[in-house]
C-alpha cells in the first residue's frame, strides 16, 4: 500500500462524541507497552506520527488517523497499565467498549500481544470480550525481532493456546524494527476495504 497522506483527524476523550465517519475503520487494541504506536507508525510509513512514549499509558484518547482519504486507523487507549487508578482504567475500558459497539464503519479489530510472553489476563479478557461480542480479532504478535527464528513457532503456539483461539483465528507475527508482517497486514486491510486501495 502506498501511503500518500496521513492526518490525525479526530481525538476523542472520555466525554467526547464519536465521529460518524463514512470510510472503513481499522482499530488497534493492546496493552500499554505492546508497541501499538510503533505498529501504527509502521503501517502509516511514518517514523513518529502516532505518539510513542517510554511511559506506557500515554494514549488516553481514541485517535482517528485518516489514511489516503480512504480509510481510518483507530488507535484505542492501551489497557492494563499499573500506574493509573482503577477508576481511570474503568473509563478507558468503557471508551473502548463504546467505540467497538457504536462504530458502523469498523471493518476489523487488531489485538496486539507481545510475542515474547504468554498473553496476560488483560489480553485474555479483551480477546474473550471481543469474541463474545461477535468480533473476530486479528492477533498481531509484536516485537518479533526480539526472538530467534527458531523460537517463533513455539511462541505463536503459546499465544494461540493462551488466548484459547485454536488454529483457525488469524495471527500475524510483526516487527516494527524489520517491518516483517507489515505487507501481510496491509494486504488484509486492502482486502477488507474491497481491494480498491491504491497499490
């Protein structure tokens, strides 16, 4: 996919009304330090457009990035960050649920998990909630470059088992460093848009 234009179009806080977009939306969910901003920057072909931070929990809003005036990447607040209060966590959870329920243009939810570790309780809860609510999340296993090639298959199996997703669900290993997995994610996005994106 050739990225010609990227624009942070809408930022929604806890009390904001969600935009009524008319273009396909692709949402990205994951815990606070899983590399969500790095993935989104890679998919936008930009170095630092989505805010990355050494402080997990930086994304406290839902950010809508307009890509090529053809689709949106939707960056959801990171979950599971220990240093915010339970009240704030609950509000972030409500924001995410509210968006997932109400967006009429949502084509796919990408759920990011760290390929180096078993899925956390928060990862499992998010995955189970999505499945229960009729979504088919695509799992993106981030930080692939941190593993040796010989370790990848076992790590992927651990994630599938930990989430209880079986072998049918889609899982894409990804590295923001090497860009491995990026083309596969782009191809999936294009196919879900009806294949009309500019190549």
